[in-house]
C-alpha cells in the first residue's frame, strides 16, 4: 500500500538500513528516556492547569531530540508524531489552543504510539499504526479547530497500535556506568595483576623451598647411612651436618620472606575483592525513580477512566534499589495503584459527603532503613472494614469463629493475601483489596521481601513492602538444624535468645513464651521443616532461639546452634532442585559447606500450618474490657489463693475463689465465669478432674482453663493437656506478668 494514501503504516525493526543497525541499541536507550520525559512533562503541564514554561520546554526539547534521532535512522512514523506534538505544544505555549483534558488525551495517545513503535524496534516485530487518524486528531486539537469540537478517542478506549504488546515490566539489559567507576575498575584490574605477579613469585619461592627440602632429605638419608656404617666416628658426623645447617638457614630465610609477603598479598587481595564487590553492587543499584515515574501516567489514566480526581505524590525517588527489584516490582506496584484508584478511592461526590478534599491523594514512597528498602503505597480513601474481611473469611472457611474473635489487625489484613479470597462483591465492599493480592505477595517474596497492610476506617490504607537493599548478597544468621546449615536473613531477625527449656510454656495447646510483654509462639525449626528431630533437651541446659518477624507476626524458632552472622553470596537452587518449599536459594560458605537460604515468609506459613491455628500473638497493653471479665480461682493453699486473687484484682478482674474442684464446680452452676484458674493437687476433686469435667459439659466447655501447678513432670503436663487445659503454667517460673498475659491471650 502507498503510504501517502493509505491509513495503515507498518514499521519493523529489520527495516532500519543495514549501515544503521549498529546504532539501534543506542537509539532505543535514548528514545526510551525521551519518551518517558515527554510523559512526565505532560503530567506536570496538565496538573498545573496553565501553561508552564518549564514543562513546555522539557516536552519540546525531548520531542525535538527524539524527532531528529528518528529521522536519522529512518523511523518516519515516530518523527512525524514528534513533529505534530511539537506544533501542538507550541500552540499551547502561545495560548492559541486551550490545554483541556481532550488535548492531553491526544498527546498522551501520540506518545503511547511512540512507545509501541519503540517496543517493536526492540523486538524486531511489526506494528500497524493508523498514522492518518492519530495525526488527524493531533491537528484537530490545534487552533483551527478548538478542542471542544474535536473528537478524540475516548480516554476509556484509546486506539492502540495493532500487534504492539508493551509490557508493564521494566527491563534493563544495559545500564550507564559513571566514568569514575570504570576508571576504578581499571585501577583494581592493575592492582590484581600486580597481586597475581606477587603470588607467582611466592609460588617460585615455594618451589625453591620444596627443592631445598628434597636436598635436605637426601643429606639426612646419606648421614643416616654413614652413622650406621661408622657409629663411633662422631667427627665425621659433625662435619656432615654443616650442609644441612646451611640448607636450614636458607629455608628459614625464605620462609620469613614468604610469610610476610604472603600475608600482605592476601590482605591486599581481600581488599580488592571487597572493593570490586562493592563497585559491582553500586552498578546494580539504580534510582527508584526509574520504577516510580511511569506510574504517574498510569494513575492519571486510571483516574480519568473512572471520572475520579486523584493526585499521585512520589517521595524518595532518589532512593537506590537493586536492578532486579526494579525489573520485578513494576507489575505488583501497578496492581496496588490500580486497586487504590479503582476501589480504594471514593468518587468526588462521596469524598465531599465525607468532608474530604474532593481530590484524593496516593503517596508512593521509598526510603532506606539500614540494609532494607521500604516502599509504601498510601491512600487517603475509606480504608478497609475489618469486620467485612472476617465475615468473608468465615464464609469461605479460611478461619473458624473462635479464631476470628482473637485476631490482631495484622492477621485480619493478612487474609487479603490468600488466593481466591476476593470476589466481585468484595471488590465493592472492601475497597477492592485482595484482588490479586496473593500475586503481589508472591512476587515480593521472590525478592526475599515481605508485604503487609495496615488500615483505618475513614482514613485510608497503607501497603508496605520491605526489601533487602541488594539481591546479590545479604547478611544472614547461620544456624545448625538437624545436621544442616541454614541461612536466615538478618533483616527478618529480632533477637537471638538463650533460655532454659522451662521458659517455653504451653498456651492453648501450643508452645509459647513471654518476651518484652508479649506472648511469642515457639516452634522447633527441625519439626517445622520436617527434618529428623533431636532427642529431648536437658532441662538444665539452655536452648537457642532465633526470634523472627514477618508481616506483623513473631515466632521464636528453636535451633541446635546459632553459628553467627556472615555476609553470604546468594545463588539459585538450580533447575534440578526447583523451588524447595521454604528455601529461596543457597550459598557456598568459606568452609566449602553449603547453606540453604530460608524464605522467612514460607517458613511462617509452614509453622502456621503445622500449628493448625492462627499465631498466638497478643498486645500486652491492658484492655478496658478486662474490668468486665470474671474469673474463678480454684486453689486449696490459702497463701497462694490470696496472692493470685490479689494479682488478678489489681489487674481489674472480678475474682471468685474455691478451695477445691467440687466447690468450683458448684459455683459454676450458679454464676457465669469467663475463665477458670485451677491448681492440680486439691482435696475432693483435683484440677485435672475439674478441667475434664468442664470440657465434657456443653454448658462449660467453652470456658478457658489455666492450670497453675508445682508439678514439673512431662507426664503431668501431658495429662493436663489431655484433660483439655488451654494453658499450663509452672509455679516455679510463675510471675504476675505471665499470668495476666496468658489470661488476656485466652479471653481478650
């Protein structure tokens, strides 16, 4: 078809003249920068509402540069588009054309066509572009026809070039490296050559020492034979020792030189390796603006399509992050922003009724926190209704009614990451949260990161992503577990603890302990990973706990030994291993041993599945509702009974006491109680019998029971749990805080 008469123009990367093919990669890199700059300029120009000299100059300069480069390589469609965009921008600058929404829609559409053409040049594919229609729309926005009379493509259904499939995924096959870093690489290379030469000289000295050792051995052999033949001729033996003495002196001198020089060279080599590693890591680090800036356009288009007013505020765009993270995070972040605009932001009318600014705000923020990079997506929309989330989770049988009554906010919001949690109905009722959030979580965890949600009704929602600063190396705790060495990321660890086994108590059927006012679930790492379990611990010997955090939860994992912290190089597991359930990679240690890198998110999931319930993690702050809770205390020893009663009443509980199980059962018949605390050894009816009786009675089986006893044997502990006790506390390690915390865990 003749291009001068037809509408459909085709462009293929291979049509670039052969003599210009070598310049194509450079053109693609610079064209991408110009196109992104045009998008940013248009966004600034549209946001200000009036011609901005700075934004207009930026758009014109980048469009002109892109046009010139496209003309040079023969990319005529791109050159024509840029020329028409220049003309329209000039008319806006001269105020001959009003910069209304329709004008910006057409300019953005033209720039999108440039993106599609560039994508096809990159992949050597063909794109069909209706150039006459696109150029006609641009011309129609000009002064000859005011924007009100033009008929641009609807912002909800823009005409896209056929066969163009640009992806949201960002990819950088090449990055720009400052010349000073290249110079430093060259200097390091020179120093490495010098160090190599020194090492070669050491090899020569070692060879010399080896020859001297052989010579000395020959002399000793000869001397030995002479002594056997002439045992009384000591003067002969003494004279024969002189060559050996000379060889020995030479050897000692060489060893001194070798030792001093070798240590210096090793130190130098170590420094050069560290510096090279740091330089390589620096080159991999890119400003997060490369990831964030394109989202301004995406949010603008989504808001236009939904007739909403939304501002995207970008903060911390100078923060640097690993190149791979930039490539992998584009789709997850776009999904979060789409949710925020589409469902997490009210309409202008709804915001007006709620006495909010009619223009909603989304903040996309990044900042560095020691060895982590934090990314937050914050909106000031309606927030998430926790009760609706729990209702839907109950309906889908993701949790039980009992679980739902004792959940932390973080645990409620974690439900949104479950696959299949959301439905079309939930999209409307829950501000769209949960739609594909399982995919977001999966992608973030592939980067050894974590994601969590916090929200307040009427105020908005925050989605926080924590990522390691670099994805090539990391600092990790090395731990031994069932003859394996495991590496746990330092940024997921809160503390290493050494405690006696009795510190671990049984609360509501699972092990836990008290740490800084909180009840922390405890788990054996070998059991969680299905490794062979070790024999029971010596009760007088301390055990090692590694306290980890993830997504608002904490668990202490018991390990055989914590070996220390080490900087490790991360490697893939390899195709032959695939993806092991709770491991994200491996590392070869300096000893030659292999350490498997733990995926903390999947480890927590495995621990949760094994426990069969949500994590028992509760806030230590006193709840006002405690004053309405009524406790029955069964204890035959008067001193202990009065002490415990005093502690409970000081915490605001109502307390009734009973001298044994029979009296306790009688009181339960006549008054309601929220919780029962019982001793074991009591007259008439002991604590085990009382507990079993309550759990078998439909009237009382829902009441939590805490056994507090001086019996320390494992058999008594098992007997209490079999009877149905919800918690088992030892009087030996009893304290006020542990008792109150256990009660609040059980009855809220």
